[in-house]
C-alpha cells in the first residue's frame, strides 16, 4: 500500500487542506476500507478498480469521481481489486465552493461528481502530472466563482483553530449573531448543526492524538477538549467510532 499527502499551497490552501494519493490492492480476506469520521470532505478520483458500498444487502458501485461527505460514523468502502486514488481533502467551505448546496444532503454518504472531471484526462500521467492537472481544475473552479466569506465560514475556521473546543453560544457572540441563527446557517450550508460539527472536529483531533500515542491519559485528554466527565467523553467518542476510547487505544496498541 502507498499513501502520501501533499501540501495544496496557495491559493488553493484556502479551500484545500491537502492532496493525497493511495495505491492499494485489496485481498479476499480484507476487501474493505474503514473511513472514520473527521471534519473534512474528500473529493476522490479513482483511476483503478471501483469502490462499492453495501446498502440493504445490495452492492452499489461508486463513480470514478465522488465527494465523500461529512461522516458521523464509520463508513465502509469495498473493493475487489486495486484502487489508484488521487484526492483532495476539502475544508467544508471548500466543498461548498465547488459543489454548492449539494453538500447538504451527503452526510454519511457521497455525491457523484463524475461530471466535475469530465473535461480532464489522466491517462498515462505520472503522479506529479495528475496532481498538477487536478490542482489546475480546482483553481479554475475557484476563479469561475469568487467565494465570499460568510458567518458560517468564519465560525468553521474558528472551530478549526480551536480544535472544536468552543461553546456555540460563545462562538455566536464573537460573530455578532445568536446561537439559533448560527445553528440554522450551519444546517443550511453544510447539512449538519454547528454543535455536531464541533463534536466531529473534537473527535477527529482526539482520534489523531490516540492514534499517535495510545498511552495518553484519557482523563487529561477529555479535560483538554472541554469534557467535564469521562462518561460524556466516552459517549461522544462511541457515537463516532462505535467503540470506547479505551477500546480504540487497545486496537492501536495491537497494531504497533
């Protein structure tokens, strides 16, 4: 398996967290990828064998290019062969920039974006050339539609800067609005409430910390992220990962 991240660089870095590539061959005994929640949208182009998902025991083949929405639970992608992915990890406002209100309806799901790349060709290109083509496409879309900062974008950026540790009421005051309006605006822009987004982003940071150091003191970690008790911390973690923080740490340790 080959996985590599690349810095987007200006001016794309306002909307794109990073680019990444993945080459992986799936085996019969493990023909799936478990994607855990984070606070980004993933615009994925698959130049290899297709991914598929299972819905009500039915196999649904994913398109060559798709946008994976904000996740609130683990998401399983299956493949019976080899994938060759080139992707962009988008901030929520970046996804909004490129795909508008369509992103509201794809939480824990995906959007077919095959038309987004219909006018570009990746055949017989090196990885660097593929990334250059992809970057140019995204930059062209930004130039077509100048993105105006909104209250929701400002709120989202503050949440990123503070690792999701922000009470929505305090956030609303900073942005000269009220909690109700901020919650409604978040729902309209991203299809997810500001409160749930903040929880999502906190989970993403906690997950990364525990992945890097499963020996981390969970009580101290919970306190650092604004939790007043372990039960609340464990409940939120389980809602995103289907396991407790302790179980997650044990799995990380088992892989080391």
